[in-house]
C-alpha cells in the first residue's frame, strides 16, 4: 500500500462501518491493550515493550529480506524463527482474544486444572482459606492480569507449533498482474486448523501485491499455483475481510463495496477461541464440587 496512505474500515457499532484515512503508523492501535492492570507502570507495559516490540522489529527485518530476495525459504535460521514468532503472535494477540483471556483466566485457566485444589492445599499457609476459589477471590486484579499475559506469551512462543511452521515450505507470491490489491485486517492470517498435514498451509498478505505462503507439501499447493492473479487476490480478500472482527485496511477506497458486503460475514473461531472451547469441554467433565466452585461461565 502506498506510503503514508491507508484506508481504515472500522465497525463502530452493530453493523455500521466507519471509514477514515489515518497515517499507517497509527492504525490498529488500542491504548493499553496489553497492560497488566494493578501493577507499576514499567511492569504493566512490559508485555508490549519487552516482548511484542522486539518480535515486531525482528519480523520487519525478516520481511525486508524476504521481499528483497523474492523468496521465503532463503532466510537464515534466526530470521526464519523471528518471522515464525511474528506469525504466532498474530494468531493470539488480537484485541478480543486478549480481552477474552483476561476475562476468563481465573476459571478457565487456573481453576479448571483438575489437581489445582490439591496443589493449593499443599502450598497454602495456615491463615489462607481452605478452598482455592476463596483464596483467588481475595487476590488483586494484578494476579490475573499477570497470569493472562504469561499465558499469551507462552502461546506466542509455543515451541511445537513454531517448529511445525519452520518446517513448512515458504515462498513469496508476487501478484502484480492482479487488477486489485490485497487487503488486510485485524485477523489477516489464513491458516488451516491443523498443521503438519499434507494440505496444511498459512497465507498472509504482506503488501498490496505480495503474499506470504507456507505449505506443508508443495504437491498440495496446486490450488494456489493454478489460479490467476486476480482469482487468488479475490480468494485471499474474501477470507481476510470475511474473518475480520473490527478492522479492515486497504490502500484506497476502490474496494469499499466489497468490504461493506463481506466484513466479518465468514468469521471462523480464532486459535484461542477454539482452545477456550476445548477447555470448556474439559471443565464440564470436572467433578460437580469443583464446577460449583468455578461458578457460572464468564
């Protein structure tokens, strides 16, 4: 997209969509999204300043090298790992996912561990309540904020998933013949629900006519290679805009009608939402006594 020019489409309430043209540096910014409330300022902002910022900086260097080489598979290991961590961060750092994680960390991530009550009994002090649930009710919000951001960080650094992504075949697809530009959104990554399968793939728009592609098996990527540039861009834009939650970005307003028609119409569950559903299923299998301690769903 052209320098100093981006068009932002944002859901303001309900299905109403607002349009503005901010400077690219100010897009997608939510004040204090990753703040760990209840902690001193330097610690509260640590997740963004000490973790996400370096991830983004290293990813930018990797992206520059890939675009210069016009290939994705030529990156040296350090750069490849940096781009992998960036991809993982995009899967778990979206605002609604962070808000969901913070909201549910007490019940779905702490209390739902089957033997957590037993662990608590072993470690608790004489003056502490007998039940872990009662103990957690006395804690400051900072305890849960710290736990939520720690979980997010582990997800974005997940070794097994990172290894699977690095083992895939990477490439940069140039789509200069397409008459329309690639769009992006607050959920720009197109990824199969499972990695390590023959048809596993990851797609990410990285410019108006550039697409990052990772496939598990090149033989199963013919559905990409056999499309015209226009058809491939249309396919990517439908997925990216259809899966958008609150934000879509374009280089100009030529695709406004398309964006209005497709915005968020084909949402798929995020990785965290799927993981949350899996944990809720496990929660329903816990003993009734522990379920009563957990209370209603958040």
